[in-house]
């Protein structure tokens, strides 16, 4: 997820084939076939909790950031919010690529996070090039007038939209917009207002992606 976006560049290099995915994203599958797609300077945490280094020139800091991201992703998959998204995606007929881990890598200045995959297996990667994931989420929150926790939920939902098979920015933002509208319809009070706001942000980003040509 970026402002705008690593996934577009990877899609242009045919890393994202249009396929039907199978299996749950919880928690991780064991495989390292996708490692060749990781950027220079990356570490991820596998199913066994061990770090896998991919060309990192700053192993200690990348491993620390990777473990932070691993905790964040695992917490999301176990949370009420994560399960709600999972159930919604499944109810829409979507299945998921297999996650082999979560980590961090040098993804470029304007990227928050990305899902890097080969069509079957993938890794959720936060961006670290001196600025950590939480700082980038805070910047995203400021950009769209969100509270930090709401922005974090948005970013993770966006990435799991890619895990559910939405490879382009515009299609993914459209899908999570519909999801947030659904959540607004079945929740109340402050939670409902949060999801209405997140749906508005997704609609704005969907339009931005379409205007930028990030649709294929």
C-alpha cells in the first residue's frame, strides 16, 4: 500500500497473475518460493518464528522491524476486525493466497506496506528505510484525518484485500470500500462512524487510483 503504490510496479512485472487463490491466511504456510520476489534489504518471520534474511544489509534492524510487523499481522488475524474482514471476503466467494510470513524491507519512500507474492504464496512486508511502520501509519492517519488505530486497521485491511486476490489498487480500494460500508451497516455508534469514515477514504483512494491509471 502506498500513496501510490508498490503493488502497481510489481503487477507490471507479472508477479501478480490473475488466478483463483486457495487457503486461509492464518497464520502462515511453510514455503520459501516467493523469497526471490523480495526487495533488496528484507527480512521476514516464518511460521516457526524464525527470521529469514533476503539480501538485508542491515540485518539487526530489519529483523527487529520484521518481528514488530509479524506481531501486528498475527494480532490482526486474531482480532475481531480481522475475522470480520475474513468472513466478509469468504462470503463474497474469495479465497486467499497462503502467507508464508510477515516482515520488512526497503520498499521506497512513499510506500507503507505491500503484499509480495507469486500468485500462490506471499509475504506481508512493512516498509523500513530508516522510518518504521508505525511512523508511516501515523503519517497516513494525518493525511486522511484518521485516528492511529483506525489508520492501522485500514492499512492492514488494504493488505489483506491483496491477500484475498485484489491485485490492483483501484479494485482493492473498491472492495475494501464496500467492506467498510458493510461494517458501517452492521455496527453502531462510534464504530459505525469509524467505518463510514474509512469507506470515504477508500472511495477517495479508489478514485485517485483510477485517475492515476492504476487499474490493470
